[in-house]
């Protein structure tokens, strides 16, 4: 996930120096990143206030407003190793332990439902050891926290997600079709200052007093102007496609 360390051109003169560089890249690329509070502690609260006001207005028009609960929900983002030597890299898992989200169910039924979900990039947690163990063999490699600060700086910095400029990922529901427990949801995904519309299958239970929505979708980082991590001319890299899995619970 991190950018490869830079060295002087003269440092590549010998095979020994090249091996040392490769080792440094591997260490920097495969680290554990812990959650970190954003610099502006009120930023998440401000975002939730905007959503809260919007959905309060929807509720006043009739129907049911449900607030999504991060403690009972799960959002997982899976990033897979790639490049010409994928065996030298590691898969990574990110989670969103804190987010703002609302679901509106109109009196007419799910066909007119609306929802919003947004979370701050600098609140993401990376490579929790227990979660990696649960995901099994592809995530079984044990990662160390030695380069946490360096990895986070590159992941959120100017060469990647630019979190200071684009602090949020937002998902806004546009349309819902289906019946029973199975629906097709059209949603606008905003990341890195760009928005893309996706259609994804979602299984919904618990309505109208609760909502439990589960599904998965694929995002391509390059579609949002984000350059997937790559080092040594693509020898070590992560895949462009990332998998997002979610179970959102609210009442």
C-alpha cells in the first residue's frame, strides 16, 4: 500500500544494493496500519449533522427513518496483491469501524427507499490481526506494525488517496428495484473527488422496524483517479480492483 522508498541512482549499481532495495520496498508495502483519529475531531460530527437533518426532513414527509449502527454493522474493503511477483506481497483488509449512515423507507414501500453512507478515510482501520485470521489462508501472513506511520502517510497522502483534500467516501442510494428480500440498488459512489454509479444486488431483512442489508461490489481505483500501489516497474503491486463487502444494520 505504501510508496516505494527512494534512493540515489548510484545505489543500484550492484546486485547487493538491488536486493537491499527490494527488501526495503517489501517491508514498507506490507505493514499494519492502525486506526487514527482525524485532525479535525468535529469533521465526522458535522457530516452526520447534515445527514441527520436531511433524513429528519424525509421522515417528516411520512415513512420510517432508520439510523445505521456502526457497532452492529460490518464494512470490509479487501485489497489484493498483484504485480509480476504477487507471491512477494500480501493481501490487505480495511474496515470502517466508524461511519454515518441513514435509511429511509417511505410509506409506499421499498421501491422509493433512500440511503446514505459516508465515512472518513482517516478513520479506516487496516489489517486487524483477528480479522485477517478469520479471512483464512489468503490473509494468513502475519504482518508487523513497524512502518505504520510511513504507510499511513503514503496511503492518505498526495500520491494516493489525498485524504486532506478528499476526506470522505460517500455512497448515496439513487434507486431500488426488487421485491421480497432481494433488491437491485443503484448507488452513486463518491471517492477522491469523483463519482461513479454502480448497480449492486442487496439482500434486505427486518423491514419496516429494522434494516439489515448485505451485499458486495467491486471498485476499480483507477476509475476514481487513484493510482494503485506499484513498485519496481510493477514487480510488486496491488490490483486495481478492490472488493467491498458490507452488512449494514439499523433501527
